């Protein structure tokens, strides 16, 4: 009897010592994170009821969430300058005819020594600016005839008309060599992105005797914002609670916007033909119609209205590379090269339209009267 009592006392002392060790050293794990693991396979579109039931009965090892990883974002912004020319020819007593064309950047920076001067866009703009306003057509060989003034309008449009740029390294490089794309910004920075290819699970270890609970708040990108777990271990008579907060981050998604397709061919609004009186002899005009421009009768005036509108597009190319990948390749996150691949966004620049001559722009503030000075 005495030896049995001693054994019970030793056993109780050992259990008390073991409980004290757990309380002092914190050896009990409250929060557990499983992963990373691959995402579970999705159900096929034509899944059977048995497959759906089996998937519904599967138990996850915890609350799923995604994690961040370090990335290097290299960003190059390319400018595609474009210039829109609009010419309106109005014969005296006739209807106006307007033609518009949009030229690329090469049109005004073509240094080819063999270039025909009549196809020089700079010469065309200078001459049309000088000819704005009314002019008298006094002879058939008048230099003010529309077919003479803008005889090469459509030829220049065909040679330097804007075409969509192929957003590939080869397409970007070709446009750059032609002078139609100019880099205006090149940066590199370190940030974070969400790894959606691997999933983690948050859970709490359930004691032999007691209860456990876990709670998590996820960010909008699926990463873990806050997580808490509690274990009520009745054997050790202790409650362990852990609360962790993870910083949130995100990776900007870039929508791919296709560049607007602008052709260099002129849009012609031809004037209506002048009806002839039966039996009358047609009057030969001093200026024949040509190139989409109207004929000008003898001793009539012609008025030129010319406008130049600069514009274009920016092509922003971003390349996102994991820092781990750069490290393995012995590379650094820097802006030593221009980005011609990756994700891209094309956005218009410029005034966005012609100014309204009849509009008045007003800026400032208006102070309303107060108190007895106010009138209904």
C-alpha cells in the first residue's frame, strides 16, 4: 500500500511539472499555417452530381489565403507624336470642301536627302499657313488654284499616314528606328505582387482536451489582413491567443488598350456639282477640280482655312519580374534598358479636339452678397 501511494504521488508531481513546463516555455503551438500548395482542381463544366457532392464534402486544412512576393517593375513610356492637318477650301458662291489627314512623327523629321521637296510635310504646312484667307483667281494658271496649292496633299498623306504600332519588341523597335516612337520615361522600382499560383491555410491546433477556434480577415486581393486563433486547453487550464497583422499590398493590373487605328488617307467631302442650264454653253473654270478639291469659276475668289493640331499617343510598357528570378540570373532591378515587351497601355494625348471659336473660357470665383445686401 505504501509503495502504491508513493507511485501516485510521483505521478501527480510529474504531471504538475509537465504542465508548468508547457506554461513557462510556451511549447504549445496555437497558430498553424499550412502550405504553400497548388490550387485545387476546379470542377469540370459537365460535373456529375457525385463529383459535386464529393467536392462539397472535402475539408480544407484551414482558411485559405494568398501571399505576397517581391517583384521588380520596370516601366518605359513611349511617345507617339501625331499631327492632324485640316484644310478647308471655299469657292466664292460655292460650298466648302474639307480634307483632314493625320501624319506620323517621321513626316516632319525625314532627313532623306533624296526626298522630293513637294512631299515635304514641313513645306506643305508652311505654304498653307501663308495662303490662309481669300485669294482672287484671275487666270487659269493662277498659283492660288486648289489643285496647285494642295496638289500633293493626298500623296503626303499616303507616305506618312499613321498606322497602328505592333506592340511587340520588333514592332516597337521598328517604330523607334523610324522616329515614330520616342522614349520619354524609363523607371524601375521594387514592390510586391500577389502569388495566385500557391495557396496557404490558416488554422489552430486542437488540444487533446479542450476547444480551438480561428478567425481571419482577408484583403480584397485574397491576402491575409488579420488572423487570430485561440485554444482553450482544459488540461493545462490556460488560454493562448495570438493575433498577427500582415501588411497589405497589391499589384496593379494593366488593361490592354489597343491603339486607335488612324489612316493617313484624306477624308473628302466633295462639293455638289453645279447644275447647267439647258442650251447654255458651260463656262470653263479657271481652276479645274482635282485631288478632291473643287473647281473655281473665272474671276472668283477662293478662301483657304488651315489648321494644325498636335496630338498622339503614349505607349506604356511594364515588365514585372520576381526578385527571386532576377537574383538567380545575377541581374538587378534597375532602368538600364528600355522595355519593349511586358504589359502595355496605350493612351491618347493632346487637346482632344478643336477649340470652339465661339466659346469663352472664364476662370475665377464669384462672391454672393450676404445678409441685408442679398436680394431675392
